[in-house]
C-alpha cells in the first residue's frame, strides 16, 4: 500500500507499507457455565496477542451495536474458535427446562455449527471437572463435528501450564505472534523472609506516600505480586529522568532493582523481592528509604 502524509506545513514522503495478516480468535462459551474461566482466558490471550485479536462477547460489543451482527462479524473474521466446555455445557437448560443445545437458535450451538460449516479450526477447551468431550449421541447432529477436533484441558490447579500449552499451539500451528516478551530475570540470589502484615504496616509509618499494592505477573496469570509503590511528581520531564538517573547509582549499590515507569512528569516506583516469590521484604523497605531524599533534591 502506498502512503503520503501531509501534516500542516510538513509533508512526509511516500512509502510502501507491507500489510501483515494477523489471525484472530473467537471464544465460544456459555455464560451460565464457564463465565469466569472464559474471562480469565480472554484476559491472558489479549495480553499475549493484543486486544483486537481476541473476541469475547462481554465487553467486545459496544452499546448500540446489533448483538447478532457483531457476533456474526467476529465469527466471520475468526481464524480459530476456542470452545470452552464446562460441567454445565451439555445439560444447560432454559426456563422451560428444555436443553439449550437442542435449540437451533442457541448461540453456543449456532457458533459451533458455523465454525464447522466454514471449516474453521476449533480447539475444545475442557475446564473444571470435564475430562472428555461428550459422546456423539449426546449432541445435535450439526455440532457432532466438534468431536473431530483435539481438545485441551484447562485445569484449575495447572491453569498457567495449560494456558502456556494453548498459546504454544496458537503460535506454532495458527500463526499467532506473541506480543508479550518474557522479562529476563537473574537467578534468585537472596533468601530473606517476607514481611508480615504487622511488620509492613510498621515500616510504612516511616515511608510516607508508599502504599502496598498487588498486580498480576506477565505470563504468570493468575498469580499476583505484592509490592510497595510510590508515585513521584516533578515539574518537568527532564527532572523526572534526572531522578531516575540519580537513583540508578543507589540501585546498583544495593543490588535491588525496582519495577518503575516514567509518564511525562511522573515516575512510579514498585518494589518487591522476586527471589522469594514477589513478596515484600526488608530489602524493599531499605530501597524505598533511598528514593525520598533523591526526590527532595531533584523535584524542582
């Protein structure tokens, strides 16, 4: 594709753009059966492949959109359909005690039917206590083709490992590109106890502005890391960067590295001890104490 941009008095020359095709995922599930598992799956795949590459009906359909049209468009675009099957998938019934799968207009059934008809790759995902797909005689004829597709277990106790296997399949077999690169970390070197809740509360009385927070660990959902955080605000971007440069010397000296980010005139500092499973230790308190004097010197 040929582009030429004209921005005010500046003209950016013509150039060719090679448009790469990026595959997309459609998550097929029954809300009354596996809503939580589907949303967890959705969150992890979005973080790995990008938010526009994974469709889940909750949150992906904008107010005012025609529900059926939006679902159909997403299914048309999908390159892989993930069918999430929980313990209530086969027997879920409507208010008249009629099995939903027996209704040709049931969304779960019609989405699977469409995927089979259009020869889209389907990966059945078995969650909770489901260990195998149901027998053919338990299914409507138009979705019995689901049984021809190899399933994958997503076990609660081994969720991360099973999600990693699914992601490997999506990358190696279906052309997905991982957007989330692993953060290289050194081998754990320290063995220190995590602070108890009382110890942390006492330490924070000497650390004004620092707060305990939790956050998910990239590539390790749903595990959480415990951190202490403080946001420093400066009068300029230059001052914010000077603060980070000045702090680097102390970080190297103490051999304890923060997770931090700069956004214009602010620097957010997060401290945790990953060696002991991303918990807060005395090392984090010691490091936090070093930041405040630097801030007082450089905030203007």
